[in-house]
C-alpha cells in the first residue's frame, strides 16, 4: 500500500440528533437528541476513511489555539495510522460545522471556515509520499487567490517530485467571499496539474454556474471537460445516481505520478459508471463523497484498475451512509469481491 497525504480543510462537525420535521421556530425551546461531535472536512473524513481501510496517512491542516483546535489535535493524535502535521495559529478560530439532518431530509450545514482561511499550501512536505489529496479549494480562500496560483504551485511542486496529485472540491456558495472568483479559470489550471479529480456534480455545477438538473449526459460532459483541461482521472459522484469515472490517454497516465504511471496501460481511455449502493436505513449522507474519494485513492494505492477502484469508492460511500466505518469488514459485507484489496488488516480503532 502506497503512502498518502491528505491536506486542506478540517473542521469540527457537530451533528445533533433531530427528529422528523425538526426545524427552526423562533422564540421556542425545541428538544433534540444527543450530538455527535466528530472531525469533518477532507482531513476529518477522507483521511480517517483511509485509515479505516488500513492506509497510513500524513495530514496537513490549519487550526486555531481554541477549544475546537484542541479537539482536532487530540483526534488526530489518537489515530495510530495518522502522521499529523497541524499548523496552529495563535488567536485563530478553528473551523466548525453544525450539521442539521432531520429524519428523512437531506442535510443542511452551517459552516465557519475559520483557520482554514489561513491554510498555506506551501507548508506541504510530501516528497516521500506517493499520493497527495487536497481538498476543498472553495473553503481554503488563500489557495485560490490570483486565479489559484498558490494551489497550482503546490500541485506542480508535488508532481515534480513524482507524487500522484488528487483534488476534491466543495460547493461554491454564491454568497461566500470566493464566489466572485473566475472558477472556470481556477479549475482549468487545477485540472492541468491534477492526476485525480473527485468532485461531486454539485461542486462542479456551483463552480461553473450551471443551472441544469442531473442527467448522465451532463455528468459525462463535465467529466470529459475536466479531462480536456488536463486531468488524468476524473470521478464525479452524483449522489443517488452513482459514480462516473473517465480516464485520459496512456500518455497522460504515464505522467500521473508514482501511484498511477506504472499502471497507465490499464487505466488509459476508460469509462466506468457504478450505481449507488442501496442502503435500507440511511444514517447520514454527510461525508459520503469523502468516503468515495478515500475508496478511490486506497484502490489506486493498491494498484487496482479503474473498475475495482470505482467499485470500492461506491462501497465506501455506501458503508458511510449506513453509519459504518469504512473498514475492510464493512466493505466486504457489501462487496466480497473486493476482499483481495485487503490482504492484511492492521490494528485500527473500532
């Protein structure tokens, strides 16, 4: 298994248990259940999903010296498969999210970007890793200034060291400070130095200001647009409509870093669509896209081909929605055919 670095957005997720129909009602006290307090963002989700699968992960993130920062630092330190490198900024406020998910209703997230606004991609020490996964640029304001110059520079530097680069996006809030950026320009430049892109359909339509409902044609069009801008592998998650993966030419794959270049012939010029894993009793959709990215990267790190990688991505998302950790055991219950990707099960948290 290759080494993976996960860098970028981190936050403390506070998710109160809400009954069906729970909502805001001014002037009233509304009783709710206990709250789950976990790490979120690409660091809290994708990194921990990777460790659940058995990967060793190096983490880079920016936090404050406040109570939430202490929660982040403690959680990272408690994970034996994480080599954490948090940058602590005195006086900064650590990012947090209130995840509001009443029964039977898709989630709403109230989010404070906090110290993520100070994340500096120049802090990344990734010369000895095989894969660098960075997320989410729309919530890392400092990396997308000047048409994404800092982001492009960090990815370019990693590629020069032979690292396979991977980027996940986030929805671009039209009311956020970064909404006025030229996101088509940023994505065009980012794709050119990204070996793997794993955005959601909502991420892309918000960034490119596309007002069009889901269709297989739209997803494929956007995937091939990103390939045309230079990405080697594009995996777009579309919620209940599944995962759509497309890949570039053999020449592009041979320039896709240590994790992909040796398998360029297997990965080149492929299109794979995988349906969503059906979950009888969904627990949460929050973080499902990050779990999908973790499955994709873990499979790539194991030398799997595009079919197995897409299947593991979908299985990890399904396990997450079901409320399970993305362990080999949880994946195996849904997809026994993926068990060869897990030759050993290292010690991990349960």
